[in-house]
């Protein structure tokens, strides 16, 4: 499900550890795989309770020249997905675009702080991945 971040209530709990070791892999010009570790799940990383993850992502724009000779850059709107796994695949992304991703854990109405962000750039149109990484 996609949610605009304004629709999501944010409660940060001091005892909920944040996700760590975010890793992203570009699979195609419009697809990115994102995974992370939840420090409370151990080595197997299998969910057995009601927790879920709120993943925020947004396109990062390349700086562009302004009429006055300076540079301007604006990021796109932040979107959010909710998942019940320690990975997610993003489809329908813009080719050749840098994206920022970050994740937080939510359990029993308490949300962790966000993880550190990871940034990756989708392939330009026509460039396909040679590797299979799942």
C-alpha cells in the first residue's frame, strides 16, 4: 500500500530499536530492491508478531541552473509503504533518478526512530541489470 506521509501518525518510542544495515539494489530502470535488519529479530529475521515496517522513499532531484546563474534542487514528495517483511521491492520508479530510502519499525502503536538513509539511482532507460540478487 502507498500512503502519503501526512496520513501516517508518528509516535517515536525510546525503547524500540531502529532498523539497521539498509541495502538497496537496482534491478531495472524502474525497480529497486530494499532490505534491512531488525536488531530484535536475530539472525533469521523472521517476523512472528504484529510488528510492521514503515518505509519512506522519495526521488532526489539533480541540481539545475537557475535564471540568475545559481543552482536549485528540490526533492520529490516523500511516499510511504507499509510492509510485514524486512524487504520490499519498489516498482514504477523513474529511470535515471536517485531515490532516498529509510525505514522504521512499528509495534504496538510505538514507532522506532528512522534508520539511516540509503540512496541509489535507477538505471537509465534501456540499461538492464545483469545480476539476479534476491
